[in-house]
């Protein structure tokens, strides 16, 4: 298996992601689920993954109308700190994956309003906004820089996901899926949902940025 992975990342034809060119070695490396392979995947692709996020957010401005939608959302709480501590037992990537799996396994249930972390971890269900709030709260509780990311609204429907900084590189996570790299797979394959991953804003407890 490891030899096949190495062969896969040696492909070097360039590809385009949101207007930026990345090497096929990064874009086409196999997507995996296990902890060890997730770490290998991240190591092989982190520069390209991070460049996608940095390109999308380079013109974002602090504040703006976006913050008014989420100003009362709290990305912290004692339950989040406890869960983050319990899940932080390995390497940084292993800890991120443990927290991602914890949240992605929550049943999906749509709510009409943004909710706080403690409410979400009490009901252990939620929609894309809830799962993003919960995951960012856990990541922050474990010491990671992380934001809730808000996507483009299309036909009255929008989406939320997460950005997290791991050793200086940005990874985007969609906790409504069970694949840590689903966003990049979706963008690469041009899936029907890929247009929703255009970033229009992101926030945490202390900062908010408008990218629209």
C-alpha cells in the first residue's frame, strides 16, 4: 500500500483550484480514512490544501455585515474543553481527526438559528452550522487556531464548515461528511456541491471576516 501511495504522489501535471495552479502530486494523492494514512495524506498535500484557503481569504476584511448574523454564537464552554482534553491523546493530526470524527458522527438535524457550543454538545445533533461551531470549539479547546467558515448562498441554500491551522498550514473540514478531505475531493472532481465552498466569511469568538 505504501509503495502505491508513493507512486501516486509522483504524478506532476498541474491542476486548477479556484484559479490557482497546484501540482497533480498534491491534488491527486489518494484520499484515505485511517489515522496513519490521514497523516500521510496531510503531509503530502498540506501546502496545496493550505494555498487554496489562503487564496480564497486573501481579500477578506475584518468585521462587516457578516458578523451580525453570528455575533451571539459562543465557540467555547466547559463541555467542549472536557471533550477536547479527552480526545487529545495523539499527534496533532490524530487529535484533529479524533475531534472531526466525534462531530461528524453526530446525527444531522436542521435548526433555524445558530446555536451555542454547549447546546449542541448537549443535544449531540445539528446541521452544518452546528457541527462547525462544535468542531471549532473542540479544536480551540485543544489549542488549535480555528474558524467557522461560511459559504456562498445559492438558490437560498448556504453551507458552513471549518478551517484549522496545523503547524502553519490550513486544512478545511466539512463535518457533515465522514471524510476529512471531502472538500478537496469535491473541488477536484467538480461535484455538484463544489460551488458552495466559495468562502464569504469566517469567524471565531474574537474575530470576524467578510470575504464577499
